[in-house]
C-alpha cells in the first residue's frame, strides 16, 4: 500500500512538472469576412478594414466543411504573427 501511494505521488509530481513546461500560448480570436478565395485552401479575410490570410484548420478539413466567398468566419491568430490566421469556425 505504501509503495502504491509513493507511485501515485510520483505520477502527480511528473504531471505538475509537465504542465508547467508544456504551457500552450493562447491565440487571439477574431471574426472576419472572406473576400477572396486563394489556392491551397487559403482565403483573404477582411477584419476591421484590414486584409489577412486565413487557412482552414485541420478539423475543418477532416469534416469537409466548405468556406465560400462572403462567409463570416472565426480566425485564430498566433501572438507571434498577426498577418496569418487559422480559420477555426464558419458562421
């Protein structure tokens, strides 16, 4: 019983360490309108009078969700590059 408790404590400590080191950067989410369809499943999206490039996320590709000209979409941006975003939802 004592060994089992020690093992459980060891697993808890490893999880805590991993959680501290593997923190994911939060993305910025904004809504925009598709203004142009580009090759390779990329789109030009208008957000607040500026145009950015958007590409379809993997889950949207898996479930074969189509994005058309004029659709309102939700984009997720990395904090490092605000000129290119991932389309995560079609509204």
